[in-house]
C-alpha cells in the first residue's frame, strides 16, 4: 500500500514538472515572438528604413531610365500603365474638378 502511494506521488510529481515545463516553453516562445515582432515593427517605422527605401526606389528608377526598352518591355509597361489608369480614373477625374 505504501509502495502504491509513493508511485502515485512520483507520477503526480512528474506530471507537475511536465506541466511547468510546458508552460515555461509557451511563455518563452511568446516572449521571444513578441520581442522579434517589436524589433521588426521598430525597424519598419524607423527613419533609416524609410530613407533606405527611398534610395532603393530612386536607384531603381534611375536604372530603368537608362538605355532603351525592348519591344516586350514596351508592351508590358503599356499594359500595366493602362490598367493603372483605368483603376484610378475616378480618382484622377475627381482631382480635375
């Protein structure tokens, strides 16, 4: 009888330890996830990142402006600009008023 009691007590002890371990893992995972999420948001909202994006776009636009466009590129950009023009036509018409 005492042996069964000790086995039951050991089982409860192991279950308790496993539950604590699982809760600690969940807490640590949530803490690490929140930390990285905050770091990423702070980077995205920073002035340095905004300047980086502006420089990249300017560099890309300058790169596009150099050289001649192939027939395939002319067709692609024409279709793209036509779709943009159709989509934003109400906005542009509203600006003209």
